[in-house]
């Protein structure tokens, strides 16, 4: 898995990067939150491991910026910190962190938390895929919404998007449905009696 790390301490960044690579991950590293966010803006990462205290943009600011960005998928954020206490934990969660690892980190604990991150991301991807499924009637093509009401495709989409509709006839329907009706019309425009 591709992981973005933000750590201002050179030694800690190298140790974290080497550990993640040994665990089988690809790593992009940044010296602070600003550099990390620039990398994230170019390519949203599934997992971000960030130090709490960094110059320019700290881990809390990085979390807030990532959460404010529209992204095609969820980003799981693990905060590295030497800070302790319930207030700090709540502050990090409110900023958008998903999990915490105490510095200096333990390799086995980090690996376990990355497995949790992978499970959460997998479940979120599955939910997103299931949300994309529309129950549609095989016969009339109406769609069932979240209230269990059935409506025409046009009505369903108009309530949820800015789409507007114009109707036409596709070539297959013209040949199989409309053309036989047109061929049955006499030259005067009234249908012929069978």
C-alpha cells in the first residue's frame, strides 16, 4: 500500500520510512505538513502517517486540510505523538485523525494499526460500491429510493443531481418499436384498419 508520511525529524522520518518499506509498503515522505499536503493534493493517499508537532503546518492542520478536501476515497490518518492525555486525544480526533501511535513507535503496534487501516479502507470501498448500486425494476425501469418509493429514472436523478433530461429514440427502439408503427400509417396519416 502507498503511504504518505509527514515527519520533520530527519532520523525519525528515515526510521519510519524504512520500517514501512520493510513491512511491504511504498512510502512518500515529507518534512512537514505543508510538503505532505502538497503531495496529497497531487495524489490522494489512502493512508497518511503524520507527526503531531511540525513546523509550518503541524499534524492537526494537515488532518484538517485533508478532511476539507473532496477526495475520491477515504484517507485513513494515523497521528504519531509523544503528547499524552485525553484532551490531546480528543483534539486529534476532532481534527480528523483516525488513530494514534505513541512516539517512539513500536514496529509491531504500527503494523497492527496499519492492518486495521487496511480493513477500514476495504470496508469503506465496499460500502461505496454498494451505495452505487441502484435497485431498478426489470420491467418498467423505475428506481427504488432510500424511502422504498419507486420513481422514474428521470425523477430519481433530478432529485439527486443537477441533470436535466431531453427525450429521444435510440436507433434500436426506432427500428423495433417506432418504425413498424410508422409503416402501418396510410399516406393520409391515419392508421390502416387491420
